[in-house]
């Protein structure tokens, strides 16, 4: 198996005799920016948790201009009345500082031994904190995720299926794909100690994939990835989500560098599965040293195979590299696969790959 080698400007601490900060165990980390349409449902789901330990809600308001703070103040009273300490920080600058900054501030002002990350547009199922806390106790150096229910239901079918159906070993082998972290950030739960060892989040602001960068650093430091196989989060899709602000080219560059750092050093040579656009793009994105490890492209397209090679015209080398293009049955593993999965066990590519009796992580990795 392949192995992966500042204070907030506003802080309100409620004075409630029922609550003892020394006994708090789990902190729900909630960054908020203009979340008015979803906050009632989100905060209601915090109140509905069946976790029997001590809970805290740490909110950081990142320059919201809508009625988010009015809603938060309303729910603070309800939550405190149920024994959940609410800590509120934030700023009212003209512009938001970004998700990474907000999450770091919410973590810094919290006090729980465990951190449960929540996005303001999502909704937790009542058992989420309890079940993920139990898993975190068993796996202290892991990020704990969970399955999700997508809203609207058919908005990202392939991605949602990938989130929910990865096998346990694939949570580590499929970390290079375009889907990003194999347990999605709004489902993360981990110990404060492990977060401090890995973090904090990158605070570069809009356009920075802070969750992906944190996830990669987590893996570099030997962290595990565990998923609770129950749907514990209503995961909302809408055009205003922060994830849409990150350019695909930015994520691509991080993925390629992580592949070169963590996977390719284990292989003397490898084959890129897909002689088409995505496979050639990967080849062109590699460093010269990694390009020299590419033994061949492989494909099923007879026209590409008949041509016999791919010539990289942009290379500074002379003569320019001519990489063989082979039928997949004539190619040798390991493979870096740049083909989209259609559905587990239900496509021609999947049939072809399965016919070779290879082991994921050792003989091939998915990159697409």
C-alpha cells in the first residue's frame, strides 16, 4: 500500500452560572459571513445535538453586512439556556478576511479539547458530535469525517457519491484527485492538540484552498483519515459558496506538487493512463525530473495508439521528448490515472482497470 510520508476584535463570553469552562470538551467552530438565509437552521442543529459531554459554540463573524449577527444574538440565548456556552468574535471591517482567518480565530477563542467544524450554510444531524467524538477518541491523530446528504439532492451526484462511497483505504489513496480532501472540510472533527500540531489554516483569503492545504499538511505529518459511515450533515450547494472562489488552475498546481512530493518518489518510472488532454496536461505540469520518469501514455483510442507517441513541443530539451502511446494492456504499472470515474464498477474504463488485477495505491493512483 502506498504510504503518505491574532486576537479577534470582538469577544462576548456569556455570564452563565450553569457553564463551567474547565469541563468543556467539544467546540463547534462556526465562521460566518453573510449567512442570514441559512443561520437559523444551522444554529438550530447545534441545539439539537444529543452529545452528553460539554459543548461550546465558537462563532467568528467575518464582516457580515446582513442580519447574521441579529440571528446569532437570538440563538445565543436559546443555546445558553440549554447549557451550551456561546463565544462570539468578529470584526466589522469593510471587507471579509476570508474563511481561513475566520476559522483560525474561532479556534483560538474556543476552549474545547475537540473541534467540530461547521459551515454556516450546513445543518448537522443530532448525533454528529457524539459519533464523531467517539471516533476521535479512538483515532487521536486523524481527521474524522462523515457521509453527507446533498441539498439540493441532485446538485453534484458524482461528487456526493465519491464522498460517501470511498472505501477506508481509498481515504488515503485518492487524496490526489480533483475532488480535494477525501473527507470534506464541513464534516471535519479532530482533537485540538492535533489541529495545533498541523495548523493553522492558510489565511490568504479569497481564492486560497485553505482546506486542501491543511489536509495535505495533515497527511505530511502522518495523520489518518476516518469517516463515520452515517450521514451526519446536510451539505448545501449554492452559487455563493466560498469554494467557488478558488480557481481550478490553483488547485491543479497544488495537486501536481503534492503528487510529485508524496507519490512519484516511490516509483522509478510510471505510465500516465490517458493520452488525451488531461494526461498531456499532467505531463506538461510535471517538473523535468518527473517528466523523465514517464515511461509511456496508455489509452484505448486507436487513433492515439496508431500515432505511436506524444511529442512535447514545449520542452527545452533537445531532441524533444517523444513519449510512447500504448494500448493499456501493453503498458506497465504503476499508473497515474487521468480518467474520470463514471460510477463504481459500471463503466468501460472501470472494467478495463479491474481486468488488470491491480492494487490501488501500489499499482495505480487516481489523479482525475
